[in-house]
């Protein structure tokens, strides 16, 4: 259930960011395409991203982790390649999209999945 909520949150964020950002487009503003983008993005993050991180570990260490932004942008470009109706114009648009998507997903997930504070007993 938690996975579906995370995919739904990512779907809304993808839809909004594609509407706002130039260079990133969901053809005909189709919400179903945003759902597919979010689901494929979840699959790529689960299976391809760890492999890319492992293969580029020296570059990631050398850049003090900044190369992970490049990996995220590559994941967005791969997603745009596989999902028809999702267009990303360039690497730089993918980089900006991935940074903003990560920020908004982090913010919304923190709000949606708040830890309940334990009750203090006196």
C-alpha cells in the first residue's frame, strides 16, 4: 500500500513538473502517461540505478557524490526513452527535472508519512 501511495505522489509531482518546466513534456497532458512514467521510474530506481551507482563508484567518490545527479538525469532520460508520450529535450532539462522531482518527492513523502510522536509519561 505504501508503494502505491509513493507512486501516486510521484505521479502528481511528475505531472505538475512536466506542466511547469520547459523542455519536459507529457503529450496531451495525459495523467495516465504520468502514472506510467512514475511506475517505470520506480522500476528503474530499483533495478538499474544501483547498478549504475556501482559501475560509476570511482567517479562518484571523486566528485564527492555529485555524480549521482548525473545518474539521476540518465535515469530520467531512460524513462523518457521507454515511455511514449513523455519527452525530455536535453540532458540539462533531465537534470533540472530530476533535482526538482527529488526535492518535491522528499517534501511530500515527509508530510505524508510522518512519524507519530511517542506519548511521554510523567
